[in-house]
C-alpha cells in the first residue's frame, strides 16, 4: 500500500462538524476528506429543522438543558447538557457572521420554531425547512476562501491505522463506482466527522452513503463505542417509496399539523399529553403501530398551514410534488424511519476518543448529550460545539503543521461492497433491530450480520458497516429494558437505575460468537 505523510490535520467527512472544525482550525493546515462534492452526500445539508438555542428572552440555557435531559430518558450527562446549551447562542452568532441567512423578524431578532419536547420555540431556522442547506452553503463559501484548507473530493476513508491505543493514519480510496486500491495517509492528527448510521436501515432519511462506516472504522481500530443501541427513528418520513425517504420536518407539527390515519382519526391525543409534540420515540412508535395495523398514518397540514406549506417549507413541498402529493388538499403519508444515531464513538469533553490521536465530532460521536432519545434539533448544535472544542484541542496537541499540498497517485480499481449484501444488511436491521426489538429477533439479526460479514471479508467498506451493525444489535441485546428510542417488547419496563452503555467491537463480536456456539 502506498503511503503519504503530511503535516496537515486530517478531517474525515464534509458535513457541518467537518467544515466548522476546519474553519475553527484555520490558519492551521487541514486536509478535508470528502467522498462526494462539498454540499452533497452529508446529512447536515438535509437537516430541515435548524439549530436549537435559547435565543428568546423568556428562554434560558438552563431550561434548554433540562429539556435535553428529560428527552434523553435518564442517560444524558447533565454536565454535558449544561455546557452545550450554554454555548449554543455563541455558535448561532458565529454562523451568522459566516454569512448564514437565518430567518429574522422585522426588528432583527431570530425567528424561532418550536419542536417536540422543547419548552419554548428555540429552533433557529432558515426558510422554514432549509436550515441545513443554508448553513452548509455559508460554510462552504467561507471554506473555499480559506487557503489553509485542502479538500479531497471523491475520496473515501475506509480504515484507520492503529496499534489499539493510538491512531497514526487514515486509509483512503477513491469513491468511484469501481473503487480503488488503498493509500495510507499519515498526518498530525485525525478528526472523524463523517456522520451516523441511518443508512444501515432499509427505511431511512439519511443520504445513501451514511451507513455507519465512520463508527465502524473507529471500532475496528479499537475505539470504545458508547450507547450504540440508541437509534432514533423520525416519526414523519414521507412514505412515498423513495430511498432515502424525504423528511416532513417536525416544525410542521410545531406549526399545528396533526397526525391522522386513513380513517381520518387523530391518534396521538390518546398516546401522550403533548400529542403530536410528544418526544420522538413515542411518536415514532405510535406511527409504527398505525402502519403495522394497516391504518396508513398521515400528516395533515391542511387546516394549520393551508397553501403556506408550499412557500414556507420548500423541501417538503418539493418532495410532495415529486410524488404527486398535494399537501394543500390531502394529508401526507408518513412512516417511522431511521434518522439519527445517538450512539457512536465515545468522546470526552474535548472530542477525544479512547484512542490517542483520534478526535470525533457530530453524529459519529457519543458525547453524552443525547442520551437515549435526542431532543429535536440538538444534533446540529452538538456538531458545532464539539467541532470547535475538538479543533481547539487539536491546535494544542498537533503542532503548527505546514501548507504542503497532498497529491494522490493514480490508483487501480478496488473492491466495493456487493449491493445484494448491503440490501440484505439493511433489511435485517429494519426487521430485527428497528423500532421494536426482542431477544429472538436481535439474535437472528446478529447471525445474519455475521453471514454478511463473512461473505466479503476483504471489502473494508462492508466490514465497517457490519461492525457498526454488530455493535447496535449486541448493545440492544445487552440492554434488557426499554428506554428512549430503544424499545424491547420482551422487556417493556424501564429499569430504575439509568446507565449509558460502553462496548468495544471485540466485546460485541464475542457476544455474537457466543450465540453461534450456543446449542440449538
């Protein structure tokens, strides 16, 4: 394998956390590794709601932290919630300085939306449902004007060089259809900011490439993984057959839209006092139950928004138009879809992983902020806070570096994942490790994941996916209770003592092997 050494800090990913960290590191030389052109392929650009921050006079970071802790069902780290919500306002102002055109009122204040489980309207938005796209636009424009940042577009990280205690390099390949032979890049330090795991499921709102690979490569290098079992399913993915499924933002329910079934009956009022604005896990399970019962759940925006849904929520309007749905005159079919992974690579308050030389921010991390059920629109906030913290820590740890440009050599074709195996993996995750879980299903899931892993052992991309899938299923099997987004039908009660989970890939694989060795 060809090896290249650089003085740059290497950032894996091209979403909000990656771009913000690169800008926070400037003028320290950075190499940003992105499998797709900037602005495409990252979950951040698809984020509709916005960034949660206590901007209103009546609101406060303390109340925001309390809402975060309550939504997280007992496993949020209170200190993390307090510090993150306290920093939120500063990051909104920084994004504004970078040129983000947040919605503003006539007096110059920020227009705020209310989302599920928030005590106040505190989600800073752009054109209703364009927050992620607009923030990414502003950051990319700023990044293009920053000479210290070199961008590798069309390059995919596939592994980490590690001795089990320290990361010393990133193994990359070209992200073309035929793949490529790998190249080892060694730099001053590595920041992983490459997204979550939603695409491991057959029904997801995540971009096609977001399939747990970044968490998987860190796990394969020996990093500790936290809270892997906690996968959030968004209640209102538009059920139209698209893969990934387009999202009907929670802000629609915040604006008064109701959930009904094909009989026209509202069903959330009988489920939770907050009805449509109940925590996401509760709404997702209610949606799933309606689907399982053949009652075709739908989101009705007609009375609350009327024609304004088309102008105020352009992403939703475009998705409906593509699928011949007229939200002004008919309700929007919805389903629960894998949306956000609360679990990930365990990090400390500075974004450091359990491996020296490796920092993590964004959805690939598990900081202790989200607990068992992420509070709506805290995802982008967490990415911002920990991107800057990681950048500050790396500036102290990684030296000054130099502006040497990195050039990849010409590379032969390589091995890419068998699409039939990926489809099988996504199907088994949805069927057995999804909204509802039990021991027998999780055991079946682990067995099938092992078979998929063994079918293409030399494909690093697939091995990264199966590593993350194994961790999710093994952690779900180990947690014998229902808590937040993790719902065990065979253990429906929530234990009085709440605890986060921590597991290495070696431990998860050992649990899987024990199942294979058990008498049948």
